[in-house]
């Protein structure tokens, strides 16, 4: 029978098929663990006297709470320190591999899996973190779970899961200069809404998706959750295989050949039926920014702040009024006129080496706007090392930015990297919720290119706003930043 | 897990849509390593506002939250469910729930009952007209009663059965351990293992330091 990519991966993992409305029991290939959502799960195991069933399919890293300065000193925040120490104790007690602060493989969990070659096509991947959808970029079925489910996977390496619906999101055409995969996903979320993907696994396809690098694909799948989706997926292809080959945990020899043979079958059949379909034209896209307090409240940068009185739907109107009040924005203001205090470049959405390269290309040889604080936080220690090997750190420092150690950082402000009340940021992260980046902080979600241009001009800006002189010293296009994190 | 068949308690009208889990419990409270004691963290950012619904005497002791659509979106944090439960909520009624939140609720014995938005509006009216009105959520009959309003709600059959029986998920799954072991024997060799760990050569990571600024370059 014809099947979609998601259905194929699901079917290959059914340990026990549910009957009478009971969910299927699915096997989990890879379980990623971090310090925030795991302590209570390990506590549950201990109370029940249960071991971790498969430590060899489990890997932990410290990311949400970790400071990005002074990482060789004791963590100043006592509760953060306790949580990280708890993970270290649990990993030692249960035999789980852990990459701690200061280790070269430490970093945001969704960067660490791919860079080690643990994330592969056709896997089921879970983590107690909603942005686990990132790993879907490889053609894995990857989704966030709650702490009870973390405990369930630790104890059984399986999860009982209710069936999902499938949605095809086809992005045709070619991205215009100055736009990135971040603009694609922000446009998709603005189109279908923060609840539009609920109950669905999204499959991104089409010419514009195929043309993206692995890292750009990760940005799209990462934000599937912001459309409410269970997961986002992209069928694996040569780009995927090329990224994986030679990574520390990638299959070798005959195993590699067998894997690639199987991975080539992981695509939706031509006659597969999706429960819903959405089509987007990439060549129509402009840089997108959010103006409100959920990721669906986004518009092209050339637009103006919406006027709530013009919104017909009552719920949406009230939500817009509340958002504008929180954001301190006047209806009708051109988005380009909004000044920001902080530019944050980082997170599991846009903190990878290609993101840092694209920012560096824009800011090289320039100075940031006086009034703006610029934070550059690589998604992992390896990304930081590579950026330094390429001299990007010097470019950022000369620009006036701060160059930090790896972690989730200001994306969610669990460490000291936070916005002050009323402070406004342009952020390459994934959520503009009230208080997300610090109590009272105001967040505009943007692409790395928009973040870079905004840091230069001080107001929300695209690269085009910088004028015709934005040609990187090597003369290559701004978006020509391909080349994965070194792994050979 | 405690069995849940019917619950009656004060209804709390929360006229907001898209209440994400960062609003239910801000990230700063996620640093705790315990499983209980999150009641002070529930809606922490809004609790400072004296007008906020839970700061009004009539609603303080509420145990049935009646919220706008798209409740529980965003972060997967299960702490959102713990905070609602620790505060005293037993059920949340909404026209639409985020998937992860709904799943987390079912595992913790918090009922996420899905109603039509127009029925939510009817209940909101009653609760706002007569603050302190009790709401009865009847899981056996899949009905909500509030004053003279009686409306149906949806919950999937499996979650309903588990809630009514008070069954623990891990225990249920481990009844099938032989099938899990058989499945494991059939997994292909290429599928990754995290152990033994493979690495690139270790490299020392240099700690970034705070930037000290002086004069014209000082940060505001």
C-alpha cells in the first residue's frame, strides 16, 4: 500500500499494534536527555527500582541552564548548579553517556545528535524538549515528550503513541537573495497558525526544500512545533547522506551501504495520500519577522504592525491587542522602524556554523549600532571551535559583539543571558512568548541575515537595507555559506 | 495514579487563547528537581496582577479551568501539568489543546476535556455572572454540567479508560516486555548506539569571559 514518509518510519517501529483504541507501542531508536526535563524521570526510576533499559541508545548533554561565560568556574545560580549536578549524578548512577560543560561535545541537544552522526534517516528520536522536531530534517520521526514519557522511554525504550495525521507542505520555487529557510518556516507558521499543525506530522517537500543544506533544513523542522505539529520531516537525499558520512557514529562499510539502500526507500510514495496539503511559493518570500507574542504573529519586514481593529475574528483581535500592549508597539508602525536593544544570534534554530558564517559575511568590517548589545552563542562547543578555526570569532569581536560559550542561552533565559523588563530583542531563536527571554522582555523572531542587518542599523532590517555595498570580501553571495561542521 | 471518574469544583474562566506553557509556568521554575510543590509557579507572570482571575476570592479555590482555544502550546515541559495539579486543578476545558500538553495531562491524571468553543462561551458566561459556580466534569458520561448548562466533551477512549482505572503507563508497557525484546533482536546493525562513545579528538574549550567596557563603548 502506498505510504507517506512518516507512515513508513512509524510502521517500521511498531512493537505492538494497539487494538480497541489503544495506541501503538513504538520502539525508540535514540533518546536524548538534558538537565531540565530528566531529574523527575530518573527519580521515578529510582523509586520503582527500575534500570535504564538501553543506556546504549541514550545520550545526555547539559544545555538549557549552562552559563555562556566563566564555564570553568562553579555555576553561580544555585538552582542551575543543582540541576546540572543532578544530571551528572543520574548519568553516573544509571550508566548514561553525558557531555558536560567544558567537554568538546557539549552543546544544545539538537546540535549534538546530528554532529555526532547519531541522528539518521528512518530513526525514531525523542527528547524531553519540544524542538526535537529538528531531527526530522534527516527523515527521522522525531518529537518532544514530557517527563513522564522520558521516564517511560528510559524504563522500556518504547512509547505508547496515538496515531497522527499527515500534512504535505510543498515549497516551490527558489528563495530570493536575503531570505533563508527561517523565512520559509515563519511564513508557513503565519499561514497555518500556531495550531494549524495540531495532530499532524508535517512533511516539507518541493524544489525550495530540496535545494536547502542540512542545517537549513534543520531550522525548518525545528520550528514545526511552533505550528503545533507533532513533528516535521524531510525525505533524506544525497544532501543528507553527504552530511552523515564520516561522522563519529555514522555506519561504516557494509552497514553504511545497507543503511543508504534502506534510506533511499524513505520517501512518500507518489500515490500516497496526505490528510492535508499546503503549498507555498518561495520566490514570493521576503524576510519575515514576528510582531507579536506567538510565532504565528509574523509578517514580511516591509509590512506594518497590524491594526487590531481591522481584524475580524474576535479571538484573534483580542490576542493582537494583548500582544501589541505587551510588545509596546503602536498599530500601523512600519516594522522597519522598530528599534531593538539586543540582537541574539544562537539557539537550536539558528546557532549552527552556517548561521554564524552568514552573519559574519554581513558584519565583516563593520561596527554594530552603538545602542545595540549583540550576543553570539554557538549551538555547541564544536561549532564554537570551528567558527574560531575560520576566524569568525574575530569578525564578531571586531564588530562589537560578544562571543560566548555554547548553550540554549537567551533563547529561553534559564541562564543569566536574559532580557531586562521592556528590553526588545531581534532573536534568531524560535519563540516570542511573553517573558520567554526574560520577564517583560520583548522578542522579534528573525533570520540570521535579518539579525545581522538589524545589529548594524539598530532597527529591524534586511540585508537589502544596508545598500548595495554589502558584498562579502570574497565576493560570494551572502547565502553561500554551505559546508557542514567539520567531521573528518 | 488516582482514579478519576467524576469531579466537581469551582470553575475558573480564563478568557485567553494560545495560553502557552511558558505562561502556565515560566522557565525559571523549571530548575527544581522535585516532582511536586509547583503551585506557586502556576501562571507566575500573571499572578502579580491583582485583577488576574486566580487572585479574585471567588475563583481562588478553583479546580476546573475553562480556557480559550489552543491551550498548552509551546514547550513540552510537563511542569505545566504539575503546576496545574499542585494548585488544585483536576480538569482543564478548552476547544483545542496542544498535543504534547494533552499527552502529559493524561499521564498525570489531569483531565484535558475538549469542548466546542460555543459551549466554552456558555460556561464562561455562567462563571462570570455568578463567580464561584461549581462545574461538574463527568468522565463516565463525557458531560460537563455548570448551572443549567450541560454540554458534551471529547477525550480519546484510551486516555479515558486509563484515567478511570488509574493505570500507570510503564507498568502497562512492561507487561509486553517479551515483545520488546523480540523487536530488539530484529533491529538492523546500522542503527546507531551511543555506547561505546565515539568522539573526535578531545580539544580544550576556552571559557568566554564577561566583556569589560569603558568610556564610549560602555553598555547601557
